[in-house]
């Protein structure tokens, strides 16, 4: 199975279930991200260096490559709002973790994490996979990538493209008990 198909299958099962269970939270956080992006505001919670590192991690979690990834979906903007509100309790750990990640990156390649090449970024992230930092960024990346586009996440339907979903709203009423007798009396 190619990596894109296995990633799609995994995200369709796990990410979709989590999003469905937490829809009100996701909509609120997405609204914040939409407002920030529309107004061209800088990050409100993360410092610029933290946002760059976060985005680089998110881009490794859901990379681009023929399909949009977390970077194109604007997951970091969504996470910025989330860490300033509903996930504020995770902010101190995320900040410490991102600072540690940049420090490790400088020791490995002489540059912050976001400026390392793909190979060095992956090597550092493999070390961090079992940590709360990685788990927190993973969760916020998934939410930010697949949230409803109208509310700020999933920019330009990037998450839907990633899953191969074609958004085609239907405005036909469902057939049910209220129209079951329509054909009998007419």
C-alpha cells in the first residue's frame, strides 16, 4: 500500500471519529483561526519561532506531496488559537518542547528545527514520538487540517483533498415518513 493511501485510510478512521466527537470545540477553534487569517494578524499565542517549529513538525506529520498537507491546510494557525483557549493547559509544555526541539536541532545541524533538511527533521521527530510534545502537536495538526474550511481550518479544503473527498452539497430533501404517502393520494 502506498504511503498516501495508508495515510488516508488511517486519517479517515481515527481523525474523522475524533472530529465528530468534538465538533463544537473544533468549530469554535476554527472560527478563531479564520478571523486571524482573514485579518492577516500575527500569531496570537505562539511566538514566531514557535510557530515556525510547530508548522515544520506538522508538515512532517502530514506532509505535502501530490496532495496538500498540514502546511497548506493552515494547521499552525488553528493550533495558535487552540493553545490560547481550549488547549491552554498544554501551552507551557508545547512551548518548552518546541524550545527543546530547536535546541536539539541546533546541536544536530546548527539551525532551528524549521530550517533543518527533511532527513534531520525526521530523525529528531522519531526521538520525540513517545513524548507529550509530539502527541499534542499531532492532535492539533489533525484537528487543524480537517476542521470545517468555513471556520478557518482545512484551508481551501486541503483536508478533504487529502482524504479524496469531493464536497458536493445536496439540497434535495430526504425521503421519509412525511412524503411516503405523496404518490398514493396524487
